[in-house]
């Protein structure tokens, strides 16, 4: 009805009404402290600049925070792996850089919280001040991010080394666990064949705590220690598996050695009984100096054989009880005892044979020894007018020693054993001179 009435009024009346309405509206429009002055004015531009500075600072803050989070992962990787001075220094430097980041971040947050840039009645001077504070905060954030990036670049060698070790970690742990499983399976197979396998089983049981620590992981024990533990468990588990797999073969070898050494002991016992006739022949044919040192041989050989037989019985018990290490050690002792008995028995027969040979033809031993000395003398004179005194002196002494040994053969009962020992010593002296000459020539002297 009011609208219709207005339409019926004359133009002057309408104009007057318009003026009244405008007067009612305008006070309300300006009651807000001049809000309308922002639109299109310098105040609006100042607020827009402040908001842009806020957005730029926020972006710089976000990028710095993201970069810090990413670098923290790298630092944690290095700290978990590298306990060297360089690794510890990297952690300390990152902590110091983190404090610097906290400072510039606090400055930025303070600047943002200090001003409500979305208010319609924001004073232009406040907007200008906020713009300056936010730009400075942004510059600090950007500059600190540059420091962070340069620090990150310096960490590249340490990080590469740490990541390499981390890449080894999981496969190393899995290999160790697989080796433990393989050792356990090998033990089961050995037991199924009737062998107790107590020794490897005890060694495998001792690895139980190590498996527990592997399962607890590098987070609790550290990457380097976990890698070392995995490598150690791998080696020891493979050794247990190898020992368990070899048990059947070891049992067969032990049985074979027991039979062989028992047979050898019986043969040596028989041979030791033949030493006395050899000694009788030596006593009849040669002077006492040629055989006196062999007098204890029969008793010594018999004693060694007896001891070997006792150790064989102990080795047999150890084998029956599957104490493989004890059985192996005892068999080694048996072999040494039988070797000693064998050497003693053989020495008597060898002595008789050598003495008979030199008694029949001492000249053969003499010529053999003279040949060795002459050969050394020729080598000493090769390419020289006079021999080196270091070579000539021992060769002259060897010649004199041989002549004295030959002179000792005169008489009714010569000491052929002393003669043989002397010729051996002469040949040894000649051989030493030859070796000395060759060493000198190879060295260019």
C-alpha cells in the first residue's frame, strides 16, 4: 500500500521522501567507524599488503617446518647408525639449528597473533606495522631454511653411509634367522640317524639369547650392534649346521681310525719283539759306541705301544658316548705314541743296515761326501780368482773334518757310527755354503 501511495505522489513529494530515506540510511552506514572508507581507498590497499605479507610468511613457515621434519628423519637415521665423532657432531649441530628454527618460528607466530588482519575496521597504520613485522619474520624464516638446506647437503656422506647400513640390516637379520633354522634342522636330521649331537646342540642353545636380541630389533640395541650380532649369529649357526651335517661322516671316520690304529698297535707290538735280535747282531758285529744308545729301544717301544692301547680303549669309550672332541684328541695321542714306537723300532734296523753297508764299503760314503764338498768349492770359485773367506773357511774345515773321520776308520774295531755322523755333518756344512753363495748372487753381491 505504501509502494502504491508513493507511485501516486507528485514528483516533488517523491524526491522529498527519497531525501528522508537517505538521511535514515546514511547514519547507519557510517556508524561503524568509517568502514566505507576501505573500499577503493589507501586503507584497503594497506590491509591487502598486510594480508599478502601474512600469506608469504605462512608459506615460508610451512616450507621451513616441512624441511625440518624431513631432515629430522635423516638425523635420526644417522644417530641410530653412526656413533663416530662426526655422527655425534651432526646430531649436536641439528639440535642447535633446531633452536634457531624455534626462535624464528616464535617471532613469526607472535607477529601473526599480534594483528587481526581480517577486521573491517583495521587501522592503516596497524596494517603497515603488521606488514613490516611479517616481512621480517618471513625473511628470517627463508634465511634459516637456507642454513637448513646447506646443513642437509653437508650430511650427504654420513647419510649415505647410514642408509647403506640400514639397507643391510633387514637382510642380515633374516640371514641370521635362516641360519639358525638350518642349524636346528641339521640337528634334527643327525638325531634321526641315531646320533645325540650334544655338542652342537649346546652351541645352538647358547645362541638363544642372541636370537631374542635380534627380535627386539635395532631400535633397542642400535643398528651397528644389531648388524654385528646378526653376522656373529650367522657364522656360529652355520658352524653348528656344518658340524651337525658332518656328524655321520665324523662317526664313520672315527670308527675307521679306531680300527686302523688298533691294527697298527698290534703290528708294532709284534715288531717291537724283533728289536732284541737286531741289537744282538749289532753287539756282535760292532763296537759298543755303535749301539749303546739303542739299548732302551725294546722297552721304550713296548711302553709306547702299551700306552697307545690304553688310549685306544679310552677313545673307544668316548666314541660310544659320542664325545667326538675327546675321541679325536685321544686318537691323536695314540697316533703320536705309535709314531714314536715305530721310529724307535725302525731306528735299530736302519742302524744295522747302515753300519753293515759302510763296513763293507766305506769308500762309497767317503766319495759321496767328497763330491758334495768339491761341488761347493767349484761354486765358490765360479767367476772368481780367490774364494770369499766366508765360503772358503767352512769348506776348508769340512775337508779337514772328513779327513779326520776317514782316519778314524783305521784300527781293529772302528767306530763306524761316528764316521757316518761326521760325514753327514760335512755334507750339511757344504750344503750351507752352497745356499749362502746362491743367496749372495741373487742379491747381487
